[in-house]
C-alpha cells in the first residue's frame, strides 16, 4: 500500500565543470568552444548537457537503491544552456513506486531541464517517449534531409575505461571526469567498486552517453554545421553498465523534426553484451543542428511546430 502524498527531494547547489572546450568534429570546433558559441549569439560555451545527470544519481539512489544502477531511466528535455561557474540545483518529485518528475534550475530560477526518472522494467511514460510521440511531419528539411526514419548501422564495439581518451568528441578520460564530477561515488572507482553489489566499477549515467556516442552514428548531416543536444534519455535494461567493459553498439534513426532555429534527428543506440547479445542499456538522443550555422540556409524556413 502506498500514500498519495508527493515527496520532493532537492539536492545541493553544484557548479558543473566544462570539459568539452577542446571538442572537435569534422575538423572544426564545436558549440562548446567559446568563440564558436559567441558566433551563434550564445552567452558562453555551454557545458555538455548530460553532465547534469550526475546531480540526480544521489536522489534516485536514495529512492530506489541499487535498482537505479540496474534498471534506472533518466529522460530529459534541455531548456537552458549552462556555462561553467553557474550553479545548478536538481529536484526530484516522487509520484509513485517507480516514477518521478525531475527538474534542474539555476540560482536565478532559470530552468535548465525537465523530465522524468523511473525504475523499470516499465518506463512507458518517460519524458522523451511523450515528446517523440508528439512530433509530426517535419516538413521540408535542408540539413538533415538525407536522413530517414529506420536508417540503422552496426557501430562496432566500444568501452570507456579509466585512462583512455574518448576521441575528438569527448577529449577526456573517465579518470578526468571523476576528478570533476558533481557527485562522486565509491562504486565509480576501481578501489571502491570492490564493496559494490557487483564487484566492478559502475559507469556514471552521464558517461553512458559518452559510451553510446563515442563512435559510429556519422549520419549524412550536411556540413559545415553546428549541433547540440536537445533531449536525452539513458535507460538501463540489464545494468549496470561497467567501466572497462566492451559493449556492442547499434544505432537507428527513430525520428526527424525541426523548430524555428534547428533541424533535428532522434538516434536510439542499443548497448549489448557482445558475447550473449543481452541488452544492457538504450540511449535515445535528440540532436539539433543550428540552421544559422549551415551556409546558404534558406532562413525563411522556420519549420512547423514542435514540442516546447
């Protein structure tokens, strides 16, 4: 039997670290470079959006315990970019046995993200499940026009270990991240993991996104153009996902869209055990491409409506 009372948990103020200043792709700097961000009218180089996921891990662990690392799902729509030095606070409001609403905001009240956190196996009402379902025909596209729903690829095998870099897209190691992560936990480390329920180091939720997007998914998006994360969901199916362990990656385009400033596409990446085929996790990413960043873009094309 459960009570009807909603319980709200609020975390401490944190200052997320910018770790993508040196990120590059297709031979040019990304939106996380200060000068590139300024050229698009942004106030500064944004911190990578998944960084905020770590502030929810202690709250979710408090509610669901080790199940959070085995079957947890965090599903977010990013609302406002955060630059290094800004403080962010995370809040979780428990609605029932397996579902909660989450949000994060800055010190002045500006919303950073909103979404859901849940523990499986059922996650039918996640933030991104609702948002993807609400997307309609995107209309005429000019930057992601070569993509189509159902396009898929086997992206090979990948892993995130403690000391190796993660390519041009993620120019830092797991050890680098753990030195600056907003919420440290012994289970993330080689030493502390010996006392964990699984006896192996768990990959933080935000680093599961790095693993999923470390390689593959070089979809034929027209270049030069600059992108950003609009929405992200990390869903553990048979977790945890472990540091130093290899996973098979498979990617599929599951949606297309556009708004006034961006064209966009949804990619679902499945992480599975190469030996057994057992799915460990799924990552759903809604990527946006700034229309303004593509030379010659017909700026009169503002696209159809999309979920706010």
